C-alpha cells in the first residue's frame, strides 16, 4: 500500500520536473490565472511550488521511515 503511494508521489515529482524542463522561459513567465483573474504569480512560480511541496512530502515520509 505505501509502496504504491511512494510510486505515485515519485511519478508526480518527476512529471513536474519534466514539465519544468520542457517549458520555455516565455511560457513560465505567463501570469497565473486564479478564479478568472491574473495575479503576480507566474506559471513558473506554480511549478516551483509543486516541486517544493513534493520534495517536502518525500522528505517527511522518508523521515517517518514508512516508504
């Protein structure tokens, strides 16, 4: 069960890394649209937030030694 979770989290992390490496600077600089409005965050910021979250999740799960 936990191995399946580990695989899903790892897959999500490597997918977001691939997205980050695939998109060019112009696309990453596009403003984030939230609720139909734009704000100061960019697509690149969202990608960075997702990578950070997944890295922290992996670190926490490994710390508890349940992977």
